[in-house]
């Protein structure tokens, strides 16, 4: 699960939270407040740790929020695509940004051979 740290209506950091353990990983922090694509610095170790949690065998897994990084096959997408391919989770629930829904529908259909 992803959580944002917000100050005065500005998201300044994102954390991953592992449930039920309530472990937190700093995933990204804001570099600046200009409207640029590099506004956030991302921490690869947090994505690796979260990916290991996503990939572990489980009855269900909830992953939120899939967006720009995952649409570009980065971020959490490698772990998610592994779970979809290997079917290590009985139920996988994905929170997907509305502006990326078509991209993920196509990605998932390709993985499922549809």
C-alpha cells in the first residue's frame, strides 16, 4: 500500500506500507515544487523490498498505486508481472491510476495471453 506525506496540499514524500506487519519504506521524496517530470527522487531499495513482499506466496495481495513508473515497466511492475505470470497469489488487487488504466489493461491481457 502506498501512502503520501502531505504538507499544505503538496505531496512531499511517498511511503510503501506492508500489511499486516506495518513496515514502512520511503519510496520517493520531492526534489522541488516545479511542474516537471523529475519532481521526485525515487529510492530503488524501497521498490526492491516492496517487490519481495509482493512476490511472496499469499492468498491475496493488494498493490496501490500503479502509475507512471509501472506503465514504463519500472517501479513495482517487475514484481507484479512476476506474480501474474507465476500465479503465486490467489487474488491480486491492483489500484491503478485512472489515466493509466488502458495501459495496464493491455499489459495484463498480454501476460494472460488474451
